[in-house]
C-alpha cells in the first residue's frame, strides 16, 4: 500500500489567496487537489481560537459536528438564492370546491 504524500500550498486566484491541499492519488494515478478556504478567513479563525486549549477546540469541533451550535442558517453560496419548490397559483388557492347539482325528478 502506497501512502499519500500531502502538500499544502497557497494559491492566488483573482487577487485572493487560498490554502490548497494537494496529493497524488495512486489509484487514479494523478495529482488531486482541494481548496481548504480563503487565507484571510483561515487567519480570522485562528485569531479567534488562538487562546483556546486543544481540549476546548476538540469540544467545540464535536459540538459543531453534532449540530449543537447554530451557524446562522445562511446559505453557503450567497450569490445564488436557495431554490424553492413550485408555488401554487393564487387562483387555485382561493377557488372554492366544486358544487354538486342536486336535481329533483318529477314524475308525471
């Protein structure tokens, strides 16, 4: 079994810097990469967490994984609105149910 060698690099894309994880995939026999996030955001996170102990950080991560912390409920991609399902026509909602005709039969 071949152990993957992982590299972390900073890439500049459109004037912003991103932390990128790169590795060689022995199964697909090619280099793969994934963006970890913008460097400025990572720096802000580390600034906020720098005074916490490893145990406190582990508890915080576990709470986030278990859904115990509310993250604001915002969409991860603010440029695209969250799609909603098809909306019913207002006329269909306001229409009364159909009436049944009750006829009287006369016998002569």
